[in-house]
């Protein structure tokens, strides 16, 4: 009997093992070949999938496609989890208006162009809308690889591209949710879409706030137990837990994985988890992309060769044009805008994920997937050439365009970069909206938890009702206090109180906050009691708030401090480690040879700030037959130099990443020379000459222009007197310029 069971198990196990072996074998061969010819590995995986798929009969084919589909779904989850680890909500906040406007203009344009193109070709509504969304998302993997090879990661436009990619990733997640909603109804329903967006933002806020509050605390409490093995298992467990929660809430598993990755990205364990998860991501990522390649049908590609050509041209030129226009609208010069547009002219991994969503929902035609793969393959090859041609294209365009247009673009770019101080009213209004939104989400979530999960457990018991209601009120009381009466934006509030015209709006905002709190209390009590009892409890609760305001404030402050501490924990720890003196028992020396394509060649050590940013020390530089022991801060790095580095394992690992030109959090705020504009309002500088103001010394730069009442003074003399509301154009050190205050009273 045991032998029969073993034979039966082997029979079921054999296709699984043979299929996985075939996939990994073809993927391994593809990696070696495509690394040799210096092409993106994603393309190699696609070709490997085609070779091991059912449409290519010269090699053995996969036997059980269902198993491969399961692995592919796991691959999507791990890919999105890894993407979330690199994402971080703070990065999105730092992206700024330029990248956001560029990305949104490009996304909206390509969604409409793709939908329009699908309609012209006679495709169905769902095929057309999916095509538009697929074409709107650029490929982070392909762009990073191209930037590395071309050595342009340090150029100004590259920062805009990276910011736009971050915005595109989060918008792609949103669009996946919307597409799922549209797929169910098969049409655009305004209320359904509004409900879906509202539901998405509700859960995003809830998961992010709750995740930041609990998960970093959990990882810190268990830090002595977290070996590499344990941390890998715990992180994957957290990922899959959020996947389950997202699925239960009606969202895709990919959204849950992405959200958990972005939450962990704010913790001190993010880099370590990212390092541990990389082999798992590479494995299942390879399986996913190979499974994509298995769906390529040559007959379909031949049949739809014309749509492939049309969509490829639409992708390359449409994304170039829309991204360039978006960058111009955001106030960037023509050159940087064109470089940005021509860098974003491709589709990649996220497009495959969206196409997979359409297939899994059963709402897209079979031909869409191979067309998307073919367009991605062509645009992958064209990306490096597009980036190289961006500057020559700009030079030709500058000669062709009428002088009026180039002058108008330059004038618009200059004026849009003028820094304007945010008014007190805007600060106060923004703080109130944020306060109402976050606390409303938390209160509603806790009420729903009590009424829909805890209440059914008591089987109609009156005392049980009372106990759960009281417990829920106690839990939400600090959030109700913060929602209704907590003082926020104190400085802006104090300034606004001095002006009579703002007193009315301030009172209205305060009343709105109180009404929100009363509504939520009524909602809770009405879920448990009759109207009369609810009203009596409401009065009693109001009296309690008047008697114990300080206790509620102290309790809320503790919760808020824990959240803020967890949110900033990663940055604080990195800052401490960068300043920490190296200990003799955990530091060691190792050597690195600087390659020809290093991005920091020709820069002095003082500008690189390697010790401040990474914590490492350079003990010596060997240059040919010369050894420079303990190099000074002005020593410059040259190709072929051998650096003797002293640091801990973690610090040296960071330096390895830096040498490979990969982004690391410690280097995101590195110092650089930039051109910025300031509106002068600070009385400490008004009425002084440029020399007396010492702005040159404070910014480590030059005042290259002054705009005063519509007139521009280029390269002003040091004896020029600064006046109120002057717009100063300063070239200087970014950090030093951010540290001075010119545009506030």
C-alpha cells in the first residue's frame, strides 16, 4: 500500500519537477547569453519562455501549464513586494511636482491614445482600455539598465525620470484596482469607480498607518531573534498576510504585496530584507517572465504584425511626446524635458503584470498578450538609442523651432521655478484636511471591526453589547479627541487669528471637525443601542471629554510619538551610523579598483562625502607606482585607482552598491551644485549689499541674477543693494541653499 502511494505521489510530482527544471534550464542559458551580449535579462527570459512553450516544438515543452501559472502568480507577488521595498512613501513625497506632473500627463495621454488606437483597429472595449493602461507604464528595469550602461544617472533629467517612475508605479497599482472594477461591470460606472477609489484610499491609509505603527515595533522587539533565515520567513509571512487582507478586501494580491513592501521600506531592516529576498525574487521573477514568453504564439504575431508595428510606433513616439510635454508643463527646460521623454519611451514588467490581470479576469482577447510582449521587446532595444539621440534631437529641434517658441519655453521655465512661500491659510487648511482624513479612517475601521466582527460573537447579549461599545469608545477616544479639538498648525493658526477675515473660516473648520467626531460617536452607539440610549451615552461622553482632556491628550501623544518614531527610525539609525566612529572589532580593510565608467571620477573626496554618507574611511589610494597614504579631502579619484577602504561589513556592502551606481538611501541627499530662485522677504538681508549679506559664502555659490519689478539684472556687482521681493537667482550648494531662509518673514 505504501509503495502504491509512493508511486502515485511520484507520478503527480514528476511533471512539476520536470517543468520547473525545463524552465530554469532555459532561463539559465538565456541569462548567460544575454549577459554576454549586454541585453536586458527580461528579454532573455521571454525568449527562453518561447523556446520552452507549446508553440516551439523543437525543444521539450512544459507539460502542466497550471503549475506554471501558480508559480507565475507567486512571481508577481514577490516582484511587487520587492518593488515596494524600493518604493517608500517618503520617496513619493520627495518626488515633487515636476516628476508627478510629467508622469500624470504621460499616463493620461497614453491611456487615451491606447484606447483610441484599439478602437480604430476594431478591438473590444476591454481590449482597448487594457491596451491604454498597458502603454502608460514605463519600465523601471530597462531604464535603470540603460542609464547604467550610458553613465547618465547623475544628470539632472535622470532624477526627473526616477521620480516619474515612482509615480507611475503607484498609479499602476491604482489602475489595476480600477481595471478589476471595470472588468466586473464591463463599463465605466461613475459611482462604482468613485466607490473603488474611495475604498482603495481608505485601505491604503489604514494599512500604512497601522503597518508603520505595529511592524517596525515588532521587528525591533524581536531583533535578537531575527537571524537571516528567520527574517526572511517573517518578511515573507508579513507579505502574504497583507496579500490575504488585500484579497479579502476585494483587491488584487499584487496590491497587498506592494503595500507591505512599502511599509517595510520605512523600517531599519529594509535593506537586509531586500538583500535576503533578492534570490527569491530572482527565482520567481524568472519563472514569471518565462511564463510570459510561453504565451508567445508566432502565428499570432504574424497575423497581428501590423498592430504590433502600429502600437510600437505609438509607444515610442507617443510616450516621448507626452512625457516631454508633461515635463515642459512642470517648468523644465526643453533639453531636460526631451531627455526625460525619450527615456520613458518603452513598456516593460508592469505592462506584463497588467496584461496578466486581463487574462486572469478573462476579459481580454488571446492576441493582446503576445502583442504586448512583442512591443515590449522592440521598445527595449530602442531605449538606449532613444536616450543617446535625445541631445542631438534637442540640438536639431532648437534650430528648427521659431525663436518665439524657444523664448516662450525658456521664460515659462524660469518663472515656474521661482519659489513662492506657502501661505498660512494653505498650511492650516492642509493640516485640517489631513487630520480629518487620517483619524476618520482609523475611527471608521475600529467601529467596523467592533460592529461586524466582535458584535456577532456575543449572540445578542445586552451586557455584551455594552461591554463591546464601552471598549470601542475607550479605544477610539484619543482619535476622537484629536479629530475634534486637538490644536494643529499652531504657528499658522496664531498668524491667521490676527486677521479678521480668517476668523470665520477657522471657526467653520473647527465646527466641521467637531461634527465629524459627533457623527462617528453616533454611528458607533447606534450600531449597539437604541436612539434614546445612544443620545444619553453621547451626552455622557461629551461630559467625559470635558473632564479628562489632558489624559486623552497624553494618550494620543504617546500613540503619535510611537508612529513618528517608527516612521523616521530608518533615517535616524542611518544618520547615527554614518557619524559613529568605527570600532576596531567590527571594522576591516579591503580594496576596490575604480573602473573607467564610475560616475564620480574627477570629483574630490570632500564632494563625495563617503565617510559622512556611508561611514567608510579611505586609508590609502594606490595610483600606478604611487601610494597616497591617508589622502586629504581635496584628493581626486581617477580611473584605475585602487582604494583601501576601512569599514564594517554593512558599510562596505553599501560602498559596493555605490560603486555599481545603484541607488542607496544614504546617498539620496548628496550635495550638488544647482540653480535655484528665491523671493527675498527676510528682513535680515533686505537693505544690505550682496557683499554684506554674505550670501555667496553661505551658499558656496554666486548670485547670477536679480529680477526686480519685471527688470532683470544679470551678474550683479557685489555692491548691489538687495530689496524686498527681489527674486534672486543663485548657483550654489543645494544643501547650503536649503539651510538658509530668504523667502519668509
